[in-house]
C-alpha cells in the first residue's frame, strides 16, 4: 500500500499494472498490429475496470469519450 498524488488527486492504496503479451512471428506482427492492439486494449480495459469498485471510479471523476 502506498500514497499516490497526481495533481490535486490523491489516493492511498495499491498501484496495479497490467501487461498484454501475444506470441507472434515477425511476419504476422505488422499486418495484424492494429487488430492486435485493439483486442489487447479491450481486454486490459475490461480487466482494469473489473478490479475497481464503482465508488472508486466515481471519486476519480472520469470523463468518458464517445467513439
């Protein structure tokens, strides 16, 4: 547990990082890059927000963008 400050936002808690790893060959990497990044982003976003309780998200004051 630690104390974190970003601008005026302060939080005491746990810092979490998530990584995405996809085994691929160099021949497959570039042609599928965009689709792979989109898929990884969707999985990591779902995982990250699944770890948070709703009151924590609201306390952060998120601004949701419409695609």
